[in-house]
C-alpha cells in the first residue's frame, strides 16, 4: 500500500484513493470475466466466491486507506489554518510601522517672489499749447529724443495776428505815456507861473496897492494849477500801467507763439504719436505725443500683509521676465506706500531697475525676487503632514514613548510642497510626514526614521 505524503493537499489524497478503489474494482471485474470464459470453454466448474475473511480483509484495507487519506489531508490543512491564524493575530498585535521626519528651519534667505508691472520711471504726455494746424512732424513712435529736441511745428496765423495787434497796443500805450508826460510838463510850467503870480499879488495886496479880491482870484488860480498837476501825475501812472498790461499781453502771446514749436520736455522714447501733418489741434486738449524715459524703469509690486514687514527701502531686488529667459536684472526698493491697500491688504512697493540696454519695456509683466536674510527663519513641514479637521489645523507629533499627539499649529506661508509653521512646533520635533486617516491620539507606532530633514 503506498504511503501518503502529509505535505500534499487533501484533494490529491482523495483522488489517489479513488484511483486505487477503481483499480481494485477493475481487477475484480477481470477475475470474473476470466472465470466466465473458462466456464464456457470447458466443462462446468465451481464458481469462486470470496470467503468472509477475504471480504473483511478488503473492507479493512479500504477503511485503513480512507483513514490514512483523511489524516493525510485534514491534519496539514488544520496546521496551515492554525499557522495563518497565528500570523494574523501576530500582525494584529504588532505595532504599525510609520515613517517619521524631523522638523527643520527654512533657509536664512527669505523666499519672496511676487508679480510686478514695469513702467517708465518718467512718462509724460505732450499736449498742444497753441491752436492751429500741424505744419510738420519730425519724430515718430520708437524714436529716441533728447531734452529740448524739436518734435513738431504748428502753424497758427490767428496767433500771429494777435501778436501783431498786441505789439501795436503796446506802442500806443507808450505814445500815450509820452503825451501824458508832455501834459505834465506843461502843467508844471503853468503851475509855476501861477505860483509866481499869486506871490506877487499877495505882496501887493499887503501893501494896499490891489484889492484883496484880486489877490484871492490869483491864489485860487494857483491852487487850481496845483490840482491839475497832480491829475497829470495820475494820468502818467495810468499810462504806465497800460504799458505794463500791454507788455504782459504781448509777452503772453509771444509765449503762446513759441509753443508753435513743440519740443521734448526730457530725453526719452516716443511711445505714442497721435497726430500727423495737417491735423487740427486745440490748445490744452489735443494729445500730440507721449514720451517715456526708459533708462531706468520702475516696477510696482503688491506685497501681501504677511510679508510687508520684510520689505525695506534700499533692499536689493532681482527681476526676471519670461521673454528673456536666463536674464536677471538687478534693482533695489526705492520706496513703499507705507500703508496697506484696505481692499487687497497689500503693500505697494516701487522697485527701480537700471535699463541701459533698453531690454525692459514699459508695460511688461515681471517676477520680482525680494529675498533677504532673516535672523530667525521659520519652521517648515511637508504640506502632506497637515491634518485639517473640526479641531483646526494639526500635525501628528511623535512623543519619546512612540505615541502620537495631535498638535495644533499655526500656518504661515504656503510654498506648495512645504508649509511654514509660526507656532505649535519646535525645531527637531519628530512628526509623521503623511499620517493618513488611521492616525489617532495616543496611538503607539513603530517609527521608521529618515535622515532627510525638511528645508
């Protein structure tokens, strides 16, 4: 009888027993067939019948085979199930293994990069100060001009007529002054003659040679001449005022006449040309050109409230634009608004950048780096370590006894993959970088430390 292997599965032992039973059945059938053939071939003979002992032996053998097959399949199965239950129980009782990491500080350099808008450091519109028609234009957009350079010329015949009229009025005022001066000289002579006559008649009146009435008449004539002379002095003052007014009007018109020649107020680039030859322009309302000084450009940056305290005047800055990859332009903070915008809660910062090559154009979008050295850099944790729930923002802090404490923290800046911690943790604290949903308070774990530190 073949021995069964206890390591084989139970199904294999049962199949082997079936095959052995089937083999015994075929052997019995073969014996019966041979006995039947021998009976047909010769004289009748006595049929063979197994004895009771043989039947009991066969039954005992089958029973032993079945018992051995049962023991060979059930016992190993029971052992395997016991082993699986033991391993499962051991796994349930074993501490969960979790990766932990130490909390580190950020770099000494504060990483502050914000979007900014580039503008010219000086930009001004050039308006027409004289009404008329554009006689000629000598510059166009993109031209670089110097201070005082001719830009355009306006033809204004009405203004020329006004200048000539004002010149004639000034000459008339001077002639009137000369006439008033002559009248004054004549009045002064008449007054002197009246004084001498009055003195003579007063002497004669005292001697009784002439009557007092005649003396009073000459005295009155003298006083009249004195009053007329004073009036002539006032007339001279009036004529002088008229001359001053005429001269002022003439100077104003000549000044307006000089505005027919449009000149650049400062050196820069023509960024806008709004008129052409023959166009009608009105004084004070028609925009002719726009000039921008781009040797130095200024960039306006809106710094959030959380970083406003880190920006100071004179702080170095670096500027990058997308259309010039790899180029970094150095600048500095020239001024700040010293107040936050109540709408956006941001601080307006003006950064000046030298632009000798003219690569930075007004209106460009730029990234401004305002990084500076920090004496007390903040703590950093991975963004995946943050647990946000009904109790607020927390992290899974590992205690020395390998138990977990859900520590509340205050979040600062968000760098995407890292978070600044303002309070709640200390440097070198150990936390779980990715706690998941299974972490709970006072849970004991088997920590797996990593040498990496958050930076």
